[in-house]
């Protein structure tokens, strides 16, 4: 058996044909595929608007900038996430504030958010500010709680849904909270990196119910330039730039691949859920349970990642090494952002208890739709050998 990666894209014949067709088209970029992809995305997620762009990072940056986040703003970001969630605030000159996370799920901790909000300088409310819940690993963040706190303190909410297309959570009152539904956030963002649910190679999107956010994001995606006049005007060619934007456009080639991949999303979610259920069954028994915890059972989990939580300090790193030597690749998602030299230089030394606890034990084991039963067994068997070895 070859190397087993922790994640990998699934590209089928239809995807290949879609890309091949596009390569023969007149428009490789700025053609009709992008807006068709946006319509498909809006339909799939049940939102009014979608804006496709060149990466998940670009989607975060466009969402923040379209909401008016600037150098006077703060953004409350969970300490356990990928750098992009906070970096995109820095691109706007805004200040990220890291809040703590639940030590078992890694999801944003509402008490920690509330504490930050209650201790804010009252002048801060004069600016546009943000809370950015991340639906980490494919488990829906407490979006409703974030929305309630945000409304109380006049903050906006952007959900980083890079890990969670198709995810939902049932609340204690029986209500379903859906990731990226536009119901609890001003905007949600997706990534189409190959390890994510929908692969474009590189790509991302904003999902929102706000026509205003879409209009602004579309302008900023292409340098801040817009065409003010329709085809009937005497200078229909006219265009103007009234603010600074970027080239964050998605090409039509990437959009064609995204459209084809989106058709398989339901099926690939099913496969991810099946593999996660099998892992839970095989790894949920003794002797494993005394060595590591498993992710909570959630029907609506989108299973971008399957994270073991080793109980004893140091065992996570030993397991990573042991498995790597046997061709099984695992990953750590994530080093708390405040531990990176870049943020530590700016903010000083920060250590948050929930984030530290999660980080110390977390190890993502292979999970992707085409992971075969044989490969799943190999992962489980090698973990068993690691435990036996002690
Ligand atoms: C939580 C999270 N946010 C944002 C991003 C950025 O996405 P991209 O790599 O498409 O820029 C990623 C990608 O890994 C991510 O995992």
C-alpha cells in the first residue's frame, strides 16, 4: 500500500471533461462560467448571493473589506484556526483579537467572546467590528450565540465555513443551525483548495443574503473597478475605479471544475460521513478510549477533518512520527495563531487554556471521500500498534 495522505481531492471523468471543454472555450477568464458557478453555489447553499474568487483567503479579505472593516476595526477570531482567518484582518489594517476555544471541539468559546466584548473600550463601537466563528473540522460553530452577542454589541459576523460545506447542527430546542446559510452571519466564506469538499485547485467564495455585500465584493474582486453605464450609453466602454481593490478573480477554468465538483458534493459528504462513522466505531473501543478522545457524534458534521485528541502530553507527536514512518500522513490543525512569531511579535506572549489543551493533543488522521476500506483499516491497525507499543 502506498503513502496515505491526510486528505486528497477526488477528481472524476466529468471533472476532466469540464476542464477540457473550458480549455477550448473563447473565455478562459471573465467569461460566463464564473456567474454560472455563483448561481450554482447560491442554489446549493440556499443563499441569495454568491461571489466566487481566487481563494478562501481572498474570500475572507473580500468579505471583511466589503463590510467596511478597516484600520480602526477589531476582529474577534478563535485562536485555533488557519492563519488566513486572522491574516485577512491584517490586510485591512484591522486588529485581530484571539479568543479561546472549546478544548474538545476547538470551536469558538462564547464566554471568551463575551469577556472580550464586555471589556472593550466604548470608543471601539464607533468602528465596524467583527466576530469570525470558524466551523472547524466540519462541525458548526455556535453561530446563533455569536449572532446574539454580535447584535448586542453592534458587531458584524463572518463565518469561516472553509471546513463545513453542508454541515448542520441540531440545537437543544430542536432547531437546525446550518453552516453558510446566511441566517446567522452577514457573510460566510468557503475555500476550494484541493483538500476541501469542493476542489478548484485554488478558489473560494463568499455566500451572503446581502445584495450590497455582493456588489461591493464583486467590485473589490476586480481592482475596485466598475462599469457605471449600460450598453445604451454613448460611452458604454467607460469604467472607473473609485476605491482600491485587487485581482481576486476566479478563472473560468477553475469555475468549470468547481461547477462539476459541486454536483458531487452531496455524494462526497455521504462518503465522508460513512468513513467517520466507521472510524468512530473502530476507534471508539478499548484500549483506544483511554489514550485519545474522538470527535463528538454529530449527524450534520461535514467531516473535513477527523481529529483524535491524545490525552497524555507528547503522545500526539510520537503518534505522528510512528504513523509517518509507516506511510500514514497525519496533520496538526492548528497551532494556536498567537504562538506564531508574527503574532507574538505584535501581541506579546498569549496562552489560552482551551486552545492550548486542544492543540496539545490534536491529530488529524486521513479522511477523504476516496479513502478505501483497506486504507481505513491500515490507519486503524497502525494506531493500534502504536498504542500496544506504549
Ligand atoms: C479555516 C480556513 N480558513 C481559510 C482558509 C484559506 O483558504 P485558501 O487556502 O483557499 O486560501 C483555509 C485553508 O486552509 C482554512 O482551513
